[in-house]
């Protein structure tokens, strides 16, 4: 079958794509920015990439007419600007109108469980999207999941942050809300299982694992698996806003996402029983096993996708291709050059920078800058990185975003997503003479930007000189 896959840079689609290819399908990946998707990672002729922005109806003309099935895996809950409900409604309408003009027989939509009478804005929006997609000429199959557990998933990483950082948690009362978590492996099995399956046309199914747990039970069982003793005290006086700040400062989530998550966590997400798992021959994975499987992937450095990479920002909305050309006029630069004795060692260090590896010199200053950034409402350093050794354009890397990463060209370019009175780039490039050039570029915004540059200038001499020495040593 010829399949259109949307949301390709998102957490779910990155897990689904390899499976679809392994099953022999021809897949058309629909991305907003081609620079964020590396087709060379997939050695197959059954994969093609098109650019389309579902907020822009005209751009959808690039979607081919001869598709058989389309996956709708688009959501805007973590957007940093604008009204995500309006954005999701517009995307759904544009998608429906375009797909109706193709040969697609089926659209598969991954939504959230919406069985409560009173829903959060996020879940209401998901339900509204389903209604929009259902008013169509194609057959809609909707799968509704609650908490998805897997290496790199938002739920897993947030639970991990809370459990590993806080021996005692004073938590809001929504920790007593019940949910039905599902392993990411089961989610992919369900998505693949309904593909082209006429028995699932025009139907909606809740999908969940075998366990119904409160969020408190999920935290404590996670702690037990990790061999940690944790105590949770639930208090009724913590408002949703305070709860959002609590999640924001303790975990790697953005405040926008924390606010929407808190709103959704007050709603029970328990499946309405159905026979889909047995019909597709899927064995449901329990919560404890899903946690262990996630850590197996982390320990083997095989995390395929991370929710942090999919977080939307102004940069992601504009497209990273607009930031590849580093400006020259009106910019401050810190340029350092050093001869590299061992190219392979230096490249390995550059490709491993950030996250648990750190920044090779003055890490406490990087951590202080990250803490200040969190106080200012920025992303801070807690996002880390998806893989300890692999890196691709579009990846989140602490408070940077990877703009360009080409190991053959020996070049890595990062763009700052921290709160700044201007814009900043950090580039590493080794030339044919084996000279590493490390360049920090800052384009100030007004007087405050210039004052900022001169204020941190003494620290640059300390941090950047030490960093390039560490990279080129050994």
C-alpha cells in the first residue's frame, strides 16, 4: 500500500515509520521542513518526502493523489504561541479537504481517551478533530490512547524526572486520578494492525494496557522498579497553576505543555472495553514491563524518538532552514581555532556534546545559565539529548536546537532556544587542514542585547577556550 504519514518528526511517527517500511509499504512522509528529516537514515526506495504545512491549505497540493491510507498524527498541545485548539481545528479541516481529493480509502487518527463528560481543553480539541475527520468520504479509524509509556515519551520522561529527582513529593490531588497506561510497542502494533483493515473502517477504539492505575501508583511502581524509596504526600490546596509550575521546574517539560498536561490529568482516562486487541492478536504489555523495556532501550542507546525533539517553538514554526545561514552584519562573534591531532576522537566529542556528557568545560556555569533560563520561562538544560552519540537536524540538545549535523562535512551547527535579548548560534567545523573552528555568534536585539554580550564576554573567554581545548585533546 502507498501510505501518507503526517507528523513525521513527532514521537509516534518516528516509531511507526520503520515498521511500515519493514512491512513492505511505500511511505510518503509529510513534513513542514525537509531539513528536519534525514531520508539517508532509511536505505529504501519505498520512502519519499514532501513538504506541507497543514496550516497552509495551498501547500497541501504536494500530497499525491494515489495514496491508499493516511495517518493523521498531528497535534499542537505543546505549542509555545497561539491557540492550539484553533490550530488543530484548522489543520484537521485542511487535511480532510485535501485527502478527500485523493484515492485514500482510510485515515487512521491517534487521539486521546475521552470518556468523561467534563474534558480538558486538550481532550476536547482531540474529540473535535475526530468529528471533523469523520465528516468525510474516506473511512476513519480512530485509536484513543491515554498515557503512552516508552523510552523518550513525554509521560515516561516526566515520571522519570519526578521519581529520580524527588525523594519526597508534595503533590497535587490529581495524582489520585485513574488512568490506563499503554506501552509504545502496543500503540505501534495497534496502528499497524488497523492499516487497511476494513473491519476497523468508520470505527473508534480505546487502546490501553492491562493495568488501571492512579498517577500516584504509577510513580511509586516506577520508583520500585528503579530500586528507589519514595514518599508522596497529596495535598488538596495546590491550584492548577501552581501544579503547572511544579511540573515545569522539576521536569524537562515546557510551561505550555505542563499547563495542558495538568488540565488533562484531572480527567480519568480509562478505556471502554472492546475486542480490538484480540481481533489483531496483540498481547497487551503491563505497566511494569513497559518501564523495563523503556530502560532497556535507554541503556542500549537505542532511543528512536523523543517528545522533546517534537516540542514546537518559533524556530520550528519558521523552519530550521532559515537559520542555517549564520548572519554576519550586526553580530558579535567569538571565534577560536585549534589544530586537531585525532579527527575521529574530536568528532566523537563534538557529536556527543551536551546532555549527560556536558560541555567539556565550566559545566557548572552551563548549569547556572540553564537554571536562570528556567526562571525566565525558558527550556533550561533539562531537555538533554535523545541519544548519547547520534545527532540529527531538528534534535533538541539542552537549550540548543540542532540546525545542521553532517559528519562527512565535519560540521555541527546549533541555534539557541534559551531566553536571550537576541539570537545565538554555536558552530563546530573541521576543515581539510584539520583545523577545528569553534564559532559563537550573537545577533543582539537592541541595547539590551549589546549589554548582555559585554556582560558575559569574560565568561566566554573562560568557557569557550576551555571547551575547544578539551575537544581537541586526546
